[in-house]
């Protein structure tokens, strides 16, 4: 596909790399010559200098031949105008990053009137992910599938866990009564394994399990991981993510304190969030954190604009014994190091945005096939969890999984049929309309028929 990306910032550059890796023809538009030069030096893309909302620039980029135009500049208004002009000039699909909370309530109207096919609010999506982590603080990451019927939960295996040092196929006999979840993936020393029955989980592994919400909850109760309940949360930084997050978790009965260093922003947040304690001060100041009873908090969420401040303050909170620490971090290469230091829960607006767009692109590539409904990338793209909806007439329909051929390092993790969640074994089969979640230790899969066949 021919894809135009307007704005070569963090999101634009990451998207360009992922899309070129998947074989797409990518054009990048940006005003900054130095940024474009770096892009030309590192990626196999065509770069055009100019304003992406300017019709002349879009025509130079041959927008009429573009399958998808993605506008991810720092300005919401520029992104919306770019999509409007691109659509009028012949682009098939348009995607706009729109971040301002003031536009949130009118997004449906904006999409319809401006011809935008997909809008993305990275801050709100990140806040939703954090809210899930606060509901289940024993987890490092939680990803929902099949409209919330299924969850994939990541956690770090500990010495005391009864599941370690046993082959997975022996766990049911070794631990009678353990809820039946599927061990979808295991990360060990930066390598991802799609485990089979002989796989043995070791202490320190990052384990990904899938199942319905009740089973997942009972599973962690069985492991003794459900003791923490988050009732008090401190947010570092009055960012847009903090605003969205506070709006989500205050109705859950969670008491929220928010530290913001800018007086004007603190005053605005205090007025907009009457049920939140907004504290004016430097959240990286240890004395202030002690004064505001950091150690009494159930969770500490670092949402400053600078990743370095988030990481250092998050490490301090973890060392002070705060049970749950969540850090915003867009530098993926830090994750393994920080995990070793005790920071397991990190969220990246950049990665969330890129995953959403990649899912949309793959669905368009696939046309009428079994399009990707949900995409979750693990360990810097070394593995993926993908959700598909099985179609009537596909060759694998109705055939037991044991009689089908499966691509190497691919696992059918969950089948959702109506409201029933099935953790599949060899005798299970897929029916038309099923939501099918697969794990794969490779990227670029866009159709279920690519990995399952007769």
C-alpha cells in the first residue's frame, strides 16, 4: 500500500519504520529539513519538505494515489485540515491524531464532517490502559480482546509461585483446582517463547496468560496475588493523560492526588477536577513527596512530559515501598533495564498509537479477509497477539485444531463464541463468527488464513 505520513515526530518515525518493515510504500511530509534528512538516512522512504495541510504539498506527494494518509503532527487542527484536504484530493482513507480534551466529545461529528476514517487520542488510550492496571495491580500489563470478554495479563513469576519449575502439561495434576488459563507467551532475558506443554516457567520470567475476566481473577487469587486493592493514587504531572485518568478512576472510588508544578495549569485542573486534590509543587522533590505521604499511597503514576523525570521518580517511589508504580516511557530500549530495577509497569503513548494505526492498516491490506481486530506487540515487536473474527467459508472452519496445519511459532490462544470463552486444545474447532486470538513470534500477519490452514 502507498501510505503518506504527515509529521516525522516520535509517532511518525516509529510508524514509518514499522510500515516499511511490512513492505509498504511510505512517503513522509515534514517542515523540518534536518528531521527529514535523518529519516532519509535511516529509513527506506520518500521524504517531502512542506506543510501537510497545504494542497500543493499533498499533490507533490501524489496524494491521489495514496491508500492511507496519516496525520500525526503536534497540532490537532493541522491534522484535521490535512485529512480534509487529502480526502478531497483523492486519498482513500485518512487517520488523524487528535489529543485536545475539548475535541473529545465531538469526535464523531468531526470525523463525519471532515471525512476522517479513524481518530486517535493517545493520551486517553494511555489513561484507559493505566486504569486497567490500577484495577488489577498485580499485573504488569493488561490487554483486552473480544470486546472485553478476554484479557491477556502479563506478570513476573516469583520464587513463591506454585507454577514455577514444573512443565505446563503437569500443572493441573500438580496443582488441583488451579483455574485453567492459557500460557500465551513467556519473556526470558529479552527472548520470547510461545510455550508448549513441555515448557517450564522460571522465577523472573515475564509470563502472559489469557482467559476470561473471572478465570483470570481466580487464577491470581490462587497464586495469592490479589491482596492489594488500590484506594489511594498519586499522579505526578498534570498532563492530559492525568486529566483523562482522574476522570476515569475517581468514579471507581479511588482517591486521587495530583502534583503539578505550573501554577496556571494547577489552577485549571483544580477547577476541572473538583474531586481531585491538586497540589502545586515539584513532584520530583523528595521532600514534597514525603510531605504528601507518598508511602501511604497504594499506587504512584508518573506522567510528566520528560521520560527521565518519570523513570527516576518512579524508581524512588518503588524503593520507598509504594506497592504499584506505573511510569510513562516512550523509550522502549529502557524497558528491560528498568524492569530489572523493579519497574514492571510502563506505558507508552507512542506504542499505543502505533499499534492502533498498524491494526487499521493491516485490516485495509486484507480487504475482505479475516481482518485484524486487535493488535498487541510484545518485547519491541518480537511477538504479537492478534485478534481476528473467523469468516464463513474459511477452510479451517469446523475442523479440530489438531487436524489443521499451523505456522511455526503460532499458537491459538483463545476462542470466543458468543459469550463463551474457550481455552482451546486439539479437539476444539473454530466456527464462523468466532473471535480468535493468536500469539505469534513474528510480525506482519494480517489474515488468519496466513497461519491456519488444512
